[in-house]
C-alpha cells in the first residue's frame, strides 16, 4: 500500500508539473498583458507611456521569458506563495479564498440535494419498472439530462426575474441585494435564499437526472442476480431486499462517481456563475482570464488539477474500501 | 466496416446438416436491426437527417440571394455565397449588383433576367430594410421585434431575423459536431491504439499524456487555447474542441487493443506474416470500433453544447456568425426579448437530445451483454 501511495503521489506531481507548465506557457502567449488590459479601460489621457510600461513590466517580472517566470513561480510554490493578483493587488490565496464560500454554498447544497432526491427516484423507478409512471419519469429525467444548463438558466431568469417582477415570487441574480447589510437576520436568510434558488436549481437538475438514471441502471442489473432470488426465497421483505440486498451492492460504482464529483464542488461553473452573477470560483476564473491576471489563473488551474487528481485517487481508494476484492500493492 | 468475402466451400464434406442454416448476418447489420427496434433512436436519427437537410439547403430556405438566376445569358447561383463568400464574389451578377439582390434590381440590370428566390426573404447576418423586397417593410429592431407574420421567430435587437439565423446556424452546429469529434476520434483512436498495441514505455508516456489533458478542466483548457488565437473563427473553435476531447476515446481504444492483441486471430495474422501496421489497422481496429462509437456520438452532443456555450460566453467566433449561442448571448443582454432565448435554446436542446438518444440506442444495440440476453 505504501509503495502504491508513493508511486501514485510521484506520478501525480509529475502530472501537475506538466499541466501547470502547459497552462503557464499558453496564458503568457495570449495577446495582451495585464497592463494593457487594465490601461485600455482607463481614459486615453492616463494611458501609460512606453517607459512607464517597461518599468512596470519589469516590476511585475513580465519582461522575462515565460519559462523563466514559470520556474520562479514553481520555486515559490512549496512555501505556499502563489504570487499576487495583478488586478486586486492582494495575494492570490486571499483572492481565491474569498470566492470559496459562495461556490461551496452552491455546490455543497446542490450535491446534498442531488443525493437526497436521486436515490429515492432511482429506487422508485426500479420498483415500478416499465409501468406508465416509471416511463414518464424516465423520459422526464432524460429530457432534464439533455437540457443545457445555460438554456435552462436563461429561461428561468426570463420567467422568475422578469415576468414575475413586482410579485413576491420574483427571484434575483447576484448573491445578495444592495441593502443586504441593513436587513435583520431572518431577512438576510430570506434574501440569500431568494438569490440562491435559481442557480441552485440549475446547478442541481443535470446531476440529479444523471444520478437517478445511473442508480436505476445499476439496480436493474442488481435485482436480476441470484442472491436477490435467494434473499426473497428466505423470506426477506421487498423493502429489505431492495435496499439492504440490491442497493447495497450498487454502491461500488456509486462511490467511484462520488470521487469524480470532487473537483466540481470547488471549481464552480463558469457559465452558471456568469449568468447569475454569482461571485464564485467560476466567475473569478472568467474575470481573471479576461484581464490576463496570470497569478490568479495559475492558482485556479493548480487548484482544479490537484482536485481532479485527488478525486481520481479518492475514487480508487474508496473502491478498495467498499469492494474487499480490490487491493492495491 | 469490413467487407468479407463469402466463406469458401469446405474442402472435405462436413457432417451433413440436417437443416440448411439461415445466412448469418454481419455484425453491423445485426446492430442496425437492433437499433431499428428502438422508436426513439430512429426518431433521433431522423431529426439529425432533417437537420442536415436544413443545413445543406439553408441558403434556399432563408436568404436574400437568389438560389438560381439567369443573368446576362448565364446561369448563376449567388446563394452559394452563404457557404463560401469567394464563390459569390466571382459571379458577374454579384459584381454588377454589388451583392444586393432584388427582383427590381435584377430586372433593371438585365431585363431578360429571372431568378428563383429563397423561401423566406431574410438574411442571417444583417437587417433587411424596407422595400428591399418590393412592398415588404423593413425588419423591426429592439422590443418591436417580437415574432410576427414577417419575422416568424422575431428579430434581434439590431433587426436581424431570428429564423434565418437559426436556419443558417444549423450549419455551424452540424459542422462543429462532426469536425471536432472527427479530430478527437482521430487523435483518440491513434494514440489509444498505439498505447494499447505496443505497451511498455510508449503506453506509460501516452497514459500520462491522457491524464494530463484529463486533469485540466475542459473549459479552462479550451478558453486558454482560444485566448491565444488572435481572431477566433469557427474553425479555431472546432480544432480546439477536438484537441481537448479525445481522452475518453483514447482510453477506451487502449483498453480494447490491450484485450484484442492477445486474441488468437491476431496471433494467426502475425504468423501469416502481416506487418505491424496491417495487424493494427486491418485486423484489430475494425473489431475495436464498436465500443468507441458510443463515446463518439456523445462527443458530438457535447461538442455542440460547448461550442454554443463558448459563443454564449463571448469566446466563440465574432459576428457575423450564425451560431445559436450568439443568439442566446443577445438574449441574455436583453432578457425581455424572450424569443432570443426560447428559440435558439430549443434548437440546441433538441439537437443535443437527439445525439444523446442516438448514443444511448447505439449503446444498447452494441452491448454484448444485452445481445446474450436476447438469444
């Protein structure tokens, strides 16, 4: 097990090195640099002179070739130093840390909802297999599964933000209203809920449909097994057979899937957060890319990649945990 | 698909068959037979065929350029300019009329001329003005542009007809699906085959490469790659999508090759003196293709999804470009114009749904476990 862990970690580090190098090289070759992107927004009278620009490029170490800059970035990494954001002039860790909360609120709740709803739906569909209500549910789930989130998000905004304007049912984009600080505690909770509901629905429904179908497909296979017939024959009740005998055995692929959702919890969704002006990680990445804030882009890329690798690793470890036949050496 | 010659007559008489066996079906005709039984799968396939027809005939369905005209004694088809602008530039009628066509202008320039016009006189890239077509009012703009008798699906804030843009956008959608997934399939199949067939250090290297690409979230890599290009065109988007979505196919292909290279028929082929390339591509590849067909179909759906998302985020090709995602972007800017969300949204949804259904049906039709059960 130790050798396996060691090998896995080393390979992961190599992968991380290659990934960050590729992204660093790519973003340094994007047209424009952080100075120009910022200066373009200012009025022409305050545009930087050539000397000023060169001086600032040197100050930001942008005058060096990208591989030199990459190595410098890499060397600082073990100390937990991800550099300073060009735009906000604060350490990258702080900038990212500020956005973790909103994304986590959204994705955490969404994941919870997904599990809470999809398991019962999956089991229900197994029990009612090929009856009318199951068919209808399955078709509906399939439609949800194929519905692009950005289409759904825009549609919901049109209905709940625009058509229901000036009614108590109106739901809003953004995270909090402008007068948030003045509200009482219960008012604050209500306000966040009002902003949270639409992104939460959009964030959840795709995964919900996928998970329900996934559970149902695995259950269909499980209930055909011999041990189910044995369980029924020995007199176990239908609920007991369904949950303790069949569902328990479908947990193995379910658990692997859990590991693969890990990066999604923190990475947020670029499109959804942009549509709903939700101040999370996806939004941060989008903004950073637009103003060429290299340190922030690198910090986020590093985080995404570490999480993806960790998720894959976790899936493998969990796999060995729930399935005693699997061991790693 | 491989063509197989009919089995040779046995040299020695075998045991007399009590009953003549029905001619055995080939693998793909068996798959097709099972596919046909699924009504939804067939429906989805029909949808894609219909969409292809719309894409192919888009200039004849909606446009402002004659489908075919006889001008100064020559046959010309200015509508081809919607496919490739250069083709139109070379036509005398385009030069003479400076690409603004109408029955009146055509008659003015050549009284003998006549033309076949598209079914709907609307342009996907610009606003049609008043009397461009005799007696037809110009397109409304802004909030006035709700669906009407003249603009079936409404107009954009700048007055471009939504129906025309949707019809011409089907070309982008189809092209993106096939080209980017084609690139992905080519890379994935080649790398997966090499890794699986040769194994050893090549396998280690390629598996690392797959992991590296998988490790970066797709949208991050795509946005970073697209940002490097100075002026994005739809072709850049397609190539970038292809370059980032091959990992699933490669992994599957590698697994298939690992399994198949140990088979006896491969050994037999090698013993007969077949070269490595021949064994890989003529003997193993045809048998490994069925499993990757499913991820390829799902790949088409996700390519269309991502291309429209990119256009929507403003990272796609800039206008004039009829991508459905561009319409959605305008819809987001002016939410009260609901027709800019509903119609392109439905188009994207139906197309993605169709490809997903095809993929799902293919999966069922090629699944060996289900085939066993059917016997």
